[in-house]
C-alpha cells in the first residue's frame, strides 16, 4: 500500500509541474489570439485524448515533459493543393468542413477540383464542380478532415508568427514563469506546514523516522522529545545528539524519551548506513516550531527561491567544468529520489516539488536549442534586426537541439537504470 502511495505521489508531482508549465504557454498564447492545436503532457503515443473548444488535450506515454502546439510554429501537416479533388460541406454560405479522402462516402457535400485556395489570408477557394467554377468563402474555424482526423485551419491572424515579438515572447516565457510561481507557492506551503523555529528552544524532538531503522524498530514517533542519551542531557543541542549516535555504531544506547505527559526509557543500537559514516538510528531531529506569520511565509519562500537558485547554478557550473554522465539524473533517477522523499512525509515532498519546479523553469530558460530560452534568443535577435530569422534555419536549430537532448536523455536514463540494477 505504501508503495502504491509513493508511486501515486511521484506521478502526481510530475503531472502538476509539467501541467503548470504548459498551461503558462497555453493561457498566454490564447490571450494573444493564437490557435493552440494541442495541449500535451508527455511525448510519444497517446494514452488519453479529448477535445475542448479548439484545443485537443492529450496524455502521452513518455513522461519527459509536454508541449502546447501552436498554429504556425511548425509547417502545417494537412494542406489543400491546387488540382486536388476534395469535398466541402457548407454552413450557410461558408465552408465549415473540407474532406480530403473517402469522398464517395461523404453526404450533403459539394465535390470538385480545387482551382485556387487561400486558407490563411483571404479564406476563400474556387472549385471546379462538373465544369462550373464555384467561389466559396471559408469559415475562420473550418476543419480539414483526412484519415479520420480533424485539423482546424489557421488563418494568418491565428498563427504564432503573426503576433508581435512581445506577444510571442510572453507566450514562451510564461511556461518557465509559471514554474517560478508554483515553486514560490510550494515553498510557502512548506513553511506553513513545518512552521518557524522558536527562539531559545529547550528541547529536541523527533521529526521524520526512516522505516526499518532502529528508531522505527523501537517504536519512536514523530514529535517524541529526547531528554537524555546515555545519561547525558540533550536539551536543544541536536548536534550533541548526532555526535553521540554517530560514535555508538553497533553499541547499545540508553535513551530517555518524553511523549506527551509520559516519560520512558529504551535501548537503541545505532547501525551503519551504506555510503555514510558512523552509526545511524534513522531519525531527523528538529527543534520546536511555531506557526509562521504571513510575512515570515513570504520572506521565507523568497529566501528559499534565492538560495535554491544559487545551488542550481552551482550545479550547472560543476557539470560544465567536470562533465560526467554519472553526475546527471534523468526521469528514472528523479522518480527514485522523489519516491524516497515521499516516504519522509508530505511536507518534505512539497519542498522537493518546489525545487523541481524552480529547476524546470531555470533549465528551460537556458539558451539551449529547443528550449524556451533558445526561442527567446531568436525573438531577441528579431527585435534588434527588425525582421525574423529564416524560419527554416531556426526550425533546423531547434530540431537538432531536440534530437541531441533526446539522445542525452536516453543515455542518462540508461545509466540510471544500470545504477538501479547495480544498487
């Protein structure tokens, strides 16, 4: 049951962080009047899909991120060409549906050969119907239907490229920005959950307890107050407690613990943990806390944002200076760590979610091809030179960047799996 809970919380964490990021792109694109064709969480084959309004919302197999696909960002896959035989269905005097295949099975349609067509600016077409040329207007939200799939047309004013540099930049920056907002909210929620340390504390209490460790086996509980260890009064000196435990590996220790109004004694034997020195009993000590005020919550969350950002950039600098694939972690490693943190309590998972959300926002703003930061760089160049860079060249840069990132992700994931197998 605990495993299912951990898996559920891990999946939920990724889902929330990615959804918030893509919702930022989606919302500000819609505000700018851009047609958002798909709002997807994950990549690869579709697991679930439904359409609301103009946008199809999908859940995909590979949990490596997501995307909000905007009209005009990439070449349109479905097109109508001159000389092609199609069928159209009218609503009033406008074309609302354009059929590109299975024409013999269509009913209540006009069938003809395309003489001319403009689905971006003039929104019109001319069809040769049994030797007679018919001029038809096309509805701005008309759909093209081929192989059972509907694709809404994208007039020029609904395409990403038709918007101002500012509108496009905002639609791109909004994704990372929403991750920053989410991180701030999560850090604030963590502070509200754990509180603020009281001034001049007089005791140390037990925070989280690791399952299967000596403290868990001795039935210690979160909130228990440690009075003495081997006759030494602990008070608020948690460092002294840690030193005593570390120096007593495989040696029984006599503890005096207070739980509510009751005080009892027990024997605990610290033991070794892989990769760590000294004895461990599997507890996280914490000082007594009080509820944080609104200002303390805001200032504490801001400080967490700043300190975590510094740590993230220090990590980037280390990877650049001393690159090793063993220093990188992909989705598998992140999920493993998330599962371990989820077992420590919901408050710790909340803080970890804030770190991941902040990391995702910062990483996406790096000028790496295919990332939001790279797209903002191209928009900055466009703003300076007064005209856009050739879309084909920009698209090639992003394609190569995405391919390289995907290959790196595969290598890192493979390395993560080997690390799991080898323990």
